[in-house]
């Protein structure tokens, strides 16, 4: 798949995020928009044996959204990849919906692990990677973390274990958008320096621009080629990316756009689409 | 009909030992059984399994929350993990991981905790978990089992393996008498066991208090009080039918547990009674206090949880 196609998919995913959150009148657009390219690359290029017709294939690569509040990006990516009709994105957070406020593996095919309570998803990803090693299977496991989420101690328990066990089939992607609900991560409780922390836990560390598909491609390739240690991809991103008034604004961490804001957001994304089609 | 019970056996086994041995037996038959521990393999007795199947024993280090998450991930890939630590850390420290990563997901993880209750002994209050049954009972999808001796503990491990879904298993540190008959004993999740039939009052007991209650019942018999003793090994789902039927028969009841009287067996039995058979029920257990250091036997006596303490409290209750 070429870069332009990926960019179009990412933009469609962003539309799905905005539509879902707007319809729900609640949800987390900021950290969903920041990771649209990452999920696009994972679901359209990187992950193997991803098949909407066979979502439980035991040999599939796994994706665990440890920052579970970014459920809108996971749902929009799954819909874009054909797991369910895009119209269902409008049921987000509503009673009876399979699209729970945080991802539920027992509700929605394609969700590999229920997440939402920060810090817990990575441990489950480590368990899956360990299972692959124990069974001599080739599937790989990817987990997306928030940069605020890594304030949770359990993340480092999981990293210590993954490094100790040399789980080179595990890729941690850190959505480094620099903001959490209460403000800038540097002001709230700084997790910096990031590279050194993962290096100290025996990870291979790669830095990328989270919105650059060429950089993501190179990083995931390097991760696959790295043996004997897990990889952490520190992806510098823009929270709210693609929607003018949401970019780099912590206020849009967990707030839905009103009707007027929704129109502006969809117009912003339509302009991006138009620029991609030129 | 009551089951065959031997109160005069010389054989004493800690249920943590039964757990370690049962893991080997069940694990030999089933390759997908894996065991996780958090640097307590010697104490939880998972080291017995580790010796037999080192490649299937995963020591996570002192990180119980992460261990529960790893167990969930392994279960999602078809393994049947038994995740072990002391009750304090498995259900207290890692409560939310058990709730969100294991129970909400309905993953096939068995949380098997040892060193429950005050019979931990010398380690004292920080390690004497008297809240685990309460904590685990409140979590949806969780089955809660507290076996009373070696025979039952081994059977419970087998049953937990065969059950598809999250299970909490409670084991103890103290060696306790083996009272069940290994030849005839049958374990069924959710079924209470009549250990002694009686008509004057019902003693509902769980864990090591089953033996103590049976001994107390013998003393009561000498006073002409005919006590029924029911072993509630599964606190959730509790055997509502049996509890209600016995309450209807005796019209008077006591619960005995080495656990807080808040949220454990007393609460579970009272919930059934309030719904189906309102009865005055005496709670014998740890009365909303922390434990402290001392030999296990002495602590059980001090807290009134040995047969003599149970006998005295029941006599007072019946006055």
C-alpha cells in the first residue's frame, strides 16, 4: 500500500473518531487523533493475519490499546479495515452498543484485549508475547501506550519482565503527544527522559515522527529485525492532530465537540482529504 | 446425607502444599496449564510444580499487578494460568488487575492465593489477609473457593482447571487435619457439603474452620445440642438451596470463618437467609480488627476461632 493510500485511510479514521465522539457527546478525541497514523500503519501494513472474517485466528498479530481511552481510534481503524460498518461508529458509548467507552474484547470482534484502566494493557500484551515464545509461534504483539499512562508503575513492571525475558516479538509504541488531562506531562509529573527509561529496561529504542508513514515503516522494520530484546517506538505526536482547534490542546483530551465544533472539524478533515487528492 | 468424615486422622497437611501437589497432577495431564508466581514459589508451594515442569513456571518477580496482567494475556492465547501469591497481594495489591484484566474479560485465569487469614501466624497483620473472600466475592464473573483440607484442596484445583473462567482459590499456610475421605469425596463447584447432620442449629463453616466446627459440634453433642455442620467451600456461587433448607430445618445458625465477618461467609449466608429463610445468625470470625504476630495455633485460640472458642460462643448464643 502506498503512502497516499495510507494517508487517506488515516484521514478517514480521523473522521470516524470525530463522528463517533460527536454522536456520543463524550469520549477522548485528542489522544485518538494523535495515533491515527500509527493504527493505520499497524492495521493496513504491519500486522499479519488480520482478517475481519476470522478475527480470532490464533496466529494473528495482536494489538493491545493500553491507552484504552483512545477507543475511538481503535474503533475507527477496525471499521476502516472492514471489521464492521462505519455507521456503527455513531453508536459509540450508547446503551447496547458494542463500542463501549473503553474497548471490550467480549463485545467487539477485532478487539484483542479489553483495556481502559491505564497501565494494565501492556502486561496483557507481555503475556501474549510470552505465550508465543512458549508455543514457538511467530505472531507478534503490539501495544500502544500513552505518555501520561507511563506514570503508572505497572508499565515498568511489565517492561522489566519483557526486557528480562528478551521478548523481541513485543513492540511498545509510545504516543508521545506531551499532554494528559491535567495538562502538560512535564508539568503534571514528568516521565522524561523517555529513551533512557526504556533503554534501562533492556529495550531497543527508536524515535519517530508519529505522523510520518516512512518513519513508521522504518521503525517497525527495525523492530522486527531486532533480536533478543523488545522494542519501544517513541512516537512524537500532536495531540488532536488534524483538527485545527484541537491540536496541542489538553482541553480536548476527553471532551466531545458540539455541533458547531463538529462542522469545523469535519471541514478541516475535508480540506486534508482534498489536499491528498490533488 | 452427610459425607464420610474422619476427625481422628493424624495426617496434617497445609492446603498450600495440596495446591503445589495438585498443580503437578493436573499439569501432567494438561500441557496448557501454566503457573505464575511473584517471588514466593517456596512459600506458595508452586516450586513443586516448578521442579516438575520448569518451562511452564513463570516467576514474575515481586510485581503482582503485572503478574495478573501476564496471566490474562496468556489465557487469551489458550493457556490456563494459575497465578499465585499470598492472599494479601493477590487480592489486595492486585485487586484492580484481577477485576479489570481477568474478571471483566472473563479470561480463564485461576487466582490461587496462599497464606490467607490469621493462621499466617508470625508474619503478623501486614500479611494476614482477612479481606480476600470479601474482595473476590464482589467481583462479577468470579468463582470463590475456600477448601477445608488436603483432599478438598486438590479436588478444587482440578475443578478450577476444568471450569472455564476466573476462579479464586484460597489456601492456608498452617498444616491442618485431613478430614475428608479421599476414596469417596466428590467436589462440585457451588455445592455445599453436609459434614454432620443435626437438627438444633446449623454451623456453616469454611476453610480450616470446618474441622474446628466439627470438633465443636461433638462437644455440643455432649451437652445434648445436635448441630448440623455444613462446609461452604464455594462462597460464590453459594449453595442457596442447601443453606435455605438447613436454616428451615434448624431455625438457628452460626457462621465460622478465618476471615473478616464483613463480606465473607457470614455475609454470603446472611444474604441467602434474608432472601429465602430469615433466621438469626451468629457471626464467628475476625471481628473488624487486624491480626498480629504469634504462632498460628495461639492466634486461632486468641481470636476464638479454635473449636473451644466456637463451642463457647455457640453456648453463649443459645442461652
